[in-house]
């Protein structure tokens, strides 16, 4: 069975990963806006590549967070009612 320290650690890691995902989503939105502005002005010097990289990073973080949530759910299911 998972102890309280393990549950606390997992909860903290979930919160940190969630916060990171939010920050990266905001950064992706800014990058997308800059890309749209540059494309409208006829400039796109590598911005599409950066935008794709940011989107890939965001997808990776989302998968990581989903895995962490799955672990947290397993720990919760393993904990007997008090």
C-alpha cells in the first residue's frame, strides 16, 4: 500500500506537471499568434517549425501528465478506506 509520503509526492508532481502544461499551452498560443501575424505580413522564417516543435512538446507533456494521473488513480485504488 502507498504511504502518505508517496501520495503527497505524486500529488505534488501532478500539480507541477499541470502547471507546466498550462504554461506551455500559453506559450504555444503566443507562438501561434506570432506565426499568424508573420504569415499575414509575408514572413515565416522558420516559425512553422518552431510552432510544430512547441505543439510536439505540449503533446509530450500531456502524455506524461496522463501517465502520472494513472499512477495516482492506482495509488488511490490501493488505499483502503479509513
